[in-house]
C-alpha cells in the first residue's frame, strides 16, 4: 500500500493524538529504514545544537535500540512478529514528530545568558514552565507508545501504558550504566 506524503503526515498526527494504530501504516521495511536514519540524524543534530554532540549518536542508538528491541520482544512473545515493521515504523514516525515538538522547547531552556555565551541562565519562571512542558511531551510520548503497543499486541491500554513506562525505565537504567548519568 503506497501512501502520499501529506496522507502520511496526517496519519502520524492521528497516531500522536492516539486516534489510530500502527496497523494503518503501510508495511514498508524501506520506510522503516529511512525513518530510523531520520531519527538518528535528528537526535545527533539536536545533541549538537544543545551541546551534547559527543555522545548524541550513542544516546540515540541506545534509545532507538531499547524502544525497537523491546517492541520486537513484546510482539514476539505474543506471536505477532508480522506486525513489527508497521509498529516500528509508527514508533519511529511518532518519535520524530515528538522530537520536533521538543526541540524548540529544549532550545529555549538552554539559551545562553546575556552576560556571556558560556553562562547558563538562572532557572527563571519561563524556564521552569518550559521544563514542565518538556516533561509533558515526555509523558505524551509514553502515552503514544502505549497506544501503539495496545493496537499492535491487542492488550488493554493500562497494561500497554505499564509496558511503555517500563521501556523508559529500561532506557534510563541502561543510560546510567553505560554513560554514568541519567537523562
């Protein structure tokens, strides 16, 4: 099933609004490969913009590996491996959309102070609000992943939400073990 780019954007928007599931995407390993490349490129670019360029690729590979690996494991354990390409495509596409939403928020939080480029701004009310907004986008991403998992594995939303939350915890634990710090 071929899909026009404008239809794909609308579909991803619906996925991010929890209105559709990964089964609505085409089964396209090529599209999945392109999306994985786009996720890695965007993460490295964001890391460079925010001053984390050195480890950005490693962090992106870890994040992508955890999410896609645990999604594959979840589908395999439930005997639904044939749904993996569409599920992984949905996870990557929604991850891209949410990362693009988080980028301006994170950039505003990290603006240098007027006194000098190396001096970070004191946490003012706007930055505190932006940090809460960034946290809200992280929670939104967990809900989106849970919705995608719910559709792919055919489980209840609460159970899917617990699994998607465990993916985030798994990432944080692995990041702490591998990089010596939490996100």
